[in-house]
C-alpha cells in the first residue's frame, strides 16, 4: 500500500469512528434500555380491514361480510317507510367508518330510491290497450311478473302466458286488469283481455260475441205461457160464453137459497164457461 492509499484509508476510519460516536451520543439513556432487552420488537395495531362494497347484495350477505371484519353493523330502511329490513332485502347505500358500517336497504325486488330516505320509485303500469298481446308482453317484461291473455268476449276463449310468438301474439288488447298509472309494487301478475286483431272490442267486459250464448238471452219472438196470454184469448169474448153455455148445466143456487153473482139460473159463472 503506497502513501496515498494509506492516507485515504486512514481518513475513512476516522470518519467512521466520529459517526459512531455521534450516534451513541444522540441515543442517551434509551440506548442501555434497548441493549438490555434482547430481541425486542415494536408491535403496531392495524385498523380493521375494509368491508368492501356490498351494494346490490342481500342484507344477510352484507352482515356476514361486515362481521368478519369486527365492525359494528347497523341496517335501516333506505326508503321513507321506516320498516325493519329483512335478510332478503337489497343494500342500496352504505356508510363505513373505522369502527362501524351502516347499510341502507330496500325490500327484495324494489328499486333503490335516488337518495337514502326517499320514496321508492316503483314503476307505473303503462297503458297497453290497443296494441298487440306480443307488444304488451315485451313492454311489461321488466315491470310485472306474469302477463296472461284471456278473451275479451265471454264466449271467445283464449289463454297464454308471457308468450310473444304464440297463437295469440297478434290479438288486440281491449282491457287490462291493472289500471294504467298504478304503482307496480312487487311485480304483480297482469291479465289482458283481447280480441282477434280484425275484431272490434266489446264496449265493456262480460259481453258475448254471439248474444244467443248469453245464459240470460231471451228470444224476442218467444212468448212465455205463464204471462196469461194465449192465441185463443183473442176470440174469447161474450159470444164464447154463450156458446159454451149450451154444453154446460145451468147454475142453480145452493141449499141456502139466493143467487150467485150474475143472477140466478145464469148458464155460466162469472168469467165464462170453460
């Protein structure tokens, strides 16, 4: 090692010694405490792990996930009804802190309100009168459960369910069981009363296409025998009483005497002879 190299090495050693002395001086009394505890570690308590988004999941599923993190869980009605949420309700909103998570939910199948605590925006029943059954099924697909068809006339049979291409696809809707504009809560079943596309709708439900099929139909040419009228009545006048009188015995008073109405020895009683 030459003179230059020896000088450089010596300078490095001096700097190292000075640096070590500075470290020991800054440590103070803590240096002895750390040195006297071999293998000492510093433990850091971590915050609870986040729950993760539970939007769109059932309350039961969200509760299970939240409890795994050790957080306190609260669930409330996301609408303005203030009902007690069930396990099958759907989470619409969530608010989490380091110690608690609050879920806001709505009944299964219900749409979420725009904001927590507002009215549930149920869809409205559209007016499907005048369109075909196929188009009505398509229009109601996301709003109701079952769309059934029946004949608008009592004597015109039709039946199908949720079918856009069946035998009744082109039938025209005349009446609908749910009034247009009605809030469709929980996807109700709807029945549509229709006629073949070329037919005219009846003025109201309960009518018959063929009037003679109506159990209460009465033939206008029919005469009821119990109404007291008969064809022979038109010729039954005073002369008929006289005619029948020749064939009947005379009417005599009884043992107590006196005359019956119409006089004594009247050949026929009041009303004529028969």
